[in-house]
C-alpha cells in the first residue's frame, strides 16, 4: 500500500508553485525521493516537471496554461453566447468580482493535474488571445480525459485544428494519456465535424443526457472517442505535417503510477 504524502509537504509544494518557485519545489521533491523512494513520491515529482507549464508552440498559434492574466479573456468569452454555445453550454458562472476570478484562475494555473483533474490552455494567434482548449475529467489511473476546444473565428481558418493537434501530441507524449473523449450537442455540427476530421470516431448518442437549468429542456449529446495509439498518429501524419511541420509520432515513456 502506497503512503500518502504528508499534508505539510503538499502544502509547502503548493505554496512554492503559487509563488512561481517550481525549481525549489522540484528540489524539495528530489530530497524527499532520496529519503523515501516510493511510487507516490515519484508521481508527485513527475507532476512538477517543467513541461506542465511550458507553452505549446505551433507555426501559427501558441498555447499557454490558463491563468490570472487571462481573466479578461475568460470573462469576455463567458459573455459571448455564440462562443459558449459551442464551447461549453453548461459552464459554471464566473465570480462577479474580478479579483476573485483572477485568484481562481491563478489557483487553476498552479494546481497539479491529479488534484484539479483538468488542464486548461489559452490559444494565442498573432499574439492575440482568441480561444481555449481543455482536458477535463482527467484520470491518470485510466489514462483518459475529455477534450474541449473553442476558438474565435478571428483566429483564422487553421487555428483550431493546429491548437487541437498540439494538445493531442501533449496528451500522448507528456501527459501520457491513451484515450480522449468528446461530447457534442447534436446541433453543434461545426465542432463535431472538426472532431471527426481530427480523428475522433462517433461512438453513440446519449439520449437526454443534459438538462438546461433555465428551461428544463433535455438534450442529447453525441459521444466521440479517440485512442492516442500508433495507428492514430500514423493516420494523422500528413495532417500534422501540414499544420505543424512535423510527422514524428510522439514518443511515450512509461508513466509513473498514480497514487
């Protein structure tokens, strides 16, 4: 049976992350591993690797971990009914106070993926913040997550596909996930079409799966899935070459065991 990390260690690590002292957090974990080399400590150390906070770079877009500097973008997008209609119709309301929103996004930025069960990026095209990409309901024990993306039309015709492939590569190579799912309202054909072009496969319809709290109307969701295996990266090599200028399959190393 694995031992849980002491609360004092977890609290200290959180303080170091939120103050931007990632190297100090990694040094602390290295000392902890030297004293107690177990799977739980190794899993914690892996979640403090720099790549979790590094930007994902493509020829036309850049993805940055969402944080307090994105507060105005998040508020603007949440107020954009057309954007949210396609991105996440059931999103929770934002804090009314700007400082509270910035604090929430800062906490989200520095949270470990295991505890947050999510990763969020902001999409930038031509240095303009123009969209969001998320992996939610993240499970390391099952190596899976749900994929969401929303990019404003002003970003250009290829921005959404490029951003999506950057996250798919990250999910396979860095986060070491093996499966992604995606759920779509039946009338959201542009998002569904993009998912199918990316390589997601139609897996069924969830009848009356969600209920609009304002109207009481129930809606179906179209379920899609994608295995991030060798076959997918072979099938998508030509598209990735067009979008990202690369055709290599992301190398997957053995993942630490989730505690």
